[in-house]
C-alpha cells in the first residue's frame, strides 16, 4: 500500500509538471507609446516663434547686417528644418482633428508651412482645403496660405495678409491686392477684421491707405503687362 501511494503521488506530480510545460506563457500586452501631439506642437511653436520675434526685433533695432539679427536668423533656420520634418510626420496620414490639437495647433502647423518653400505650401494646399471643408481648419489660415502662394507666383493677393519688405524704400508694405476696394468685404466673409485694424494690431503696425493701395495695385498690373 505504501509503495502504491508513492507511485500515485509521483504520477500526479509528473502530470502537473507536464501540464505546466504544455501551457504557453501568457504574453504581456505592451501598449504602444502614444505621441502627445499637443506637446509636440507646443515645442514646435516655441522653437519657431521665439527666434523669429527676436530676429525681427533685432532687424528693426539694428538692421539685417547686425550680429544679433544674423544670430537669431541662424537659430530660426536650424529650428525650422527640424520643425518641417515634425509637421510632415503629423500630416502624413491627413490633417489632425481640431478636437485633438485645437486652434493653436492648427496655427502652429500653418505657420511652419507658411515659412517653408513654395513647393511645400503647394504640396499641402489640397489637404488644407479639405480640412476647411471638414471644419477642422479655420478659413483664414487657408486664405493666408493662398495669399502667400499668390506672392510666390508674383500675382496679386486676395485677402491682404502678406506684408513685404521693400529695399528701395527701406520699409514694409502690403503686397498689392486684387480689387483693394472690396478686400474688407472678402475678409469679413472668412471672419477676418478689416485691413486697417489688421495692420494696426501687427507687432510692427502699418497704416492702411485705400487710395494708396489702389494706386499700387494699378502700378503692379501695369508692370505685369
């Protein structure tokens, strides 16, 4: 009987050992790391805008040949190349949801595209237009890009958002606008303030003179022909 008991115990032990070996080890589910898109866009905004503001301040204070201006311009260019790559990854699968990135996130992406090459702006223009249709992007951000593309092509802009530096007068002015008499109407349709208010509230204010802008547009069109 004693030998029989021992034999039974050994059989049970061997059976349990085999059972443990036959059961596959449980896989531990590792959740993929999610990118904090809002934090990424916040970093892009700061690294893009801070050197731009310091560069522009140095320009107005000391000119574009000053060491301070050149230093901040160099920092901005290095940061921008990195930010361009980050934005390209964000837009790889389409325009992000407004709920996910908010208005500030949209502004950040559009600012990077605005500072990129003409080819880059054209590349993402269809995506921006679709985002506006889907109500994921504000129309004024699209309008600003379309104005920039118009100036890239040497054409009249539509909404008046583009300001250029003119070396011959050593001053900034609005790039000539198509039908300037009705520009405020077009701006109101997409939720923008009138030109006079827009120029007044810029970091470096300008004065809106409709009569002068009508003349500039006429001169622009004459030179084109």
